[in-house]
C-alpha cells in the first residue's frame, strides 16, 4: 500500500508533501527487513526538504544495522550537507530581515 501511494504521488510533483510518503515507505522497508530498498529510499530522502535528518539517522537504534554499510555513511554525509544548507539559508534570511541596522527579531 505504501509503494502504491509513493507511485501515485511522486516526490517530483511535490517534495514537501510527498516526501513523507517516501519516509513511511523507507521505515516500512526497515521493519520488513528489506535493507536494500530502505537504503535506496533514505538516499532519496536526504536529498529532499523535510526528508530525513542527520540526528535520527545517526542516533536512532533502528539504524544500528545500517551503520556497518558504507552506503549508509554516504547517506549520513549527504544528510549533514542538507543541514548545513538549511543553516546557511536561515542565516542569510536573518541578515536580510535585519537590514542595514541590526535589530532583534521576535
């Protein structure tokens, strides 16, 4: 059922809404024991907004078995890049909001 939902609502149409479907499917693959497809799904998730973040990937026990796989290391690296990009974008936005004279943003 999850696979049908992902096929019917691809990330290419709306990454913010449909990314959650890919995440559900990725976790379903984990619990099903299909680690290959789970890895493929998480590799996609770290590339999209609100996909999967570094924290859960690095610290959640559900990923313990994956940490032995070099492909999972690459997924972790990609998730760190995504976090860095978000931080940079937020800083730029704060600078734009502050204008020429720094002020508190509430």
